[in-house]
C-alpha cells in the first residue's frame, strides 16, 4: 500500500486541551482509525533557534522533544492533518512518501495493505 510516514515534533511539556500534545496526537490518530502510532523521546537535536538540546539527567528536564510517528494511507493522512488544523494546533511535521504492508498477513490483516511486494 502506498501512503506516508508522518512524523510530528512536539515539546515534551506542550499541551492541547489539558493533555500532553504527544498523547493527544496518538489519541486522535487512534480515534480516526489509524492502524498504529508511536511516540519517542529525542535524546539530542536542534530546532529553528539552533540551540543544541541533549537529554542529560536533570539539567534539561522538561525541555526535550518527543517524536510522534504514523504510517498512514493518503485518506488517513488527510483526516489526521485536517483534524489538527481544525483543532488549531501549531506543530511542525515531516511527511515522507512510504510503501507499507505486512509480510505473511493473517486473516485479521487488512488485505489492501497486506501484500508482499
């Protein structure tokens, strides 16, 4: 199946509606029927201000970044991005074209995305 790899970069303390934004994104993806999503703590990096951030014990507690990732069909991508826009969430993301599927699918797998290429 062809689709996209969506990765959102959020500040670990950033919230939306009283919920941590990374949790909100995962909840919304799940609600929309996206097959899966993951969140990862970033151990180092820099952003638009070019300040280098590295996770080190307590000195930068609360200043890290979380990556939230989804591999989605075109329709799922559109629904997720539309929901984020309607919610007024300001978030940086990357979209990478992706081909995905399941090797040796079973009866519970979606047949459209379960072919071996």
